[in-house]
């Protein structure tokens, strides 16, 4: 019995037609003739005995069956790509490149030290490091842009390993108007001043999200810029204590004396994008990060218990973003 199966290339053609919005556009992306693209879709319909598209006016749109086929075909192509990546990694030994996204609030100095340790063990493994904010980190995981991620919220369908708790405090320049009030501050006091926030790096950021609805607000794309603006007296902001340890030490930033809620906390998690196909380098880097974070958290805890603790290297925090 001659059984004909639908090929991955035919499924890819169907998905591309939908994603690009037409046969001509799909043909250009796939570097094929429009007639071959049309034939591939018709072949799927013929083999399955269904209609994937119907004509509405002058436009071809997906039928309910077509929508189902598109969703399943998209998942099938992603799974096939994942399988190919896993096979290549297994055949090549350690990966040639490891891609990692980390929330911008994670201590970068600690992560760089982890990269350096991996480099000692695998000098030829390249690292691509994406500093992201909230939705950007989630998006990098969901779209397969990274092999490993450090997130403050584990997205559905993924498993996260708890890493650390971070602490945020509100600060401003010592010369800022809020410090001149000479008393404990309220939320109304904060709302009367300019708030510096870091933009969500996701493409579908929620502009409604904000830690404080202040009428005056500057939104920047990197924590370093926000720290510099606050240090220069342009407003106040919430920062991870670790990120501003030097500014706190030299006095260029000073904690705001809030009457209530003078600190915030969040947890960070380590997530493997695809545990089944993760290569030895990715798994080793994850192990190095877990051990490094555990060591620094223990050291910080010991410093806090000491009679005269030294300046901290690793406190704690919550992402302060608005857009």
C-alpha cells in the first residue's frame, strides 16, 4: 500500500503562508515559486481531505480546521528544530556557544565570574549574554533565543530552580528635596517627585505596570542610566542594594526614610530553556551559577551575623519597571 505522508517542508510552507500573510510573501521567504507554495498547501489539504483556507472577499483566511493545523504544525516544527539542536550538541561534545538571558537586577559581576570559570574548563565555548528586564527575559525563553535564563518569574511550561532573594531600597541623592524634609516619608511625598524606572525589555511590555504611579517619571532602558540620573539629583528610584553598594558607600546615594515599605523583595530562578536537549556546557554553567550564588549568599549571611559586618557584596531586590 502506497502511503503518502506530509513532509516537514510542506508543514513549514503552510506555517510560512500564515505567518507572512500570503502565498507570494511565503514564496519570497522560502525562495520558492508561488506555484510550488500553492501546491504544497493543496497537497496537505488533499492528503487530509480538509480545507485549510477559505476565501472571504478577496482574501484567503484560515478555516477552523486550518487554524488547528497551523497550531499543531508550528509546534511540530519547533520540536523538530529542538531535536536537531540536541543531536548537533551531542555529536559535537561541548557547545560552541551558550546563550543566556538574565534579569538586569542579577549581580553582573557574579555572572561574569561564572563565565570566566566556564572559560577555564571550556575555552572555546562562546557566551552570548543578554541583560533583560521582566518581559524581555520571559520572551527570550519562550521564543527559544536562549539556552539558560535567570528570571524573577518562571513562565508556564518551564521549571525553575530557586537561586536567591534580592532586596530593593528607595534612594535619592543626599541633596534631593525628599531628604530635605527631615522626617519619615509617605507615598504622597514620593508621588510629588520624579520617579526613575527601567523599561521592560519585552516587545509586548505592559505599560500599565508600575511600582509607583508618579505623575513625573523618566523611563530608561538600563539600570546604570537610572543610577546615574538619581545620583545627579534628577529623581528617586528603587534599586537592588547590591547594584548601588559603591554609591551607598561613598554617600552619593542615600536611602529614603519611608515610614512604611522601606524595602522590597523578589526571588530569582534559574531556568533551562530545554532540559532534554541542554548540552554539557549549558548544564555545567547552570551548576557553576548555582554554586556561586549559594556561596555568596552564605558569605553575605555570615557578614550580617558578624559584630562589625563589612560592606556587603550580595544583598537582595525587586525589579522596578514601568513600561
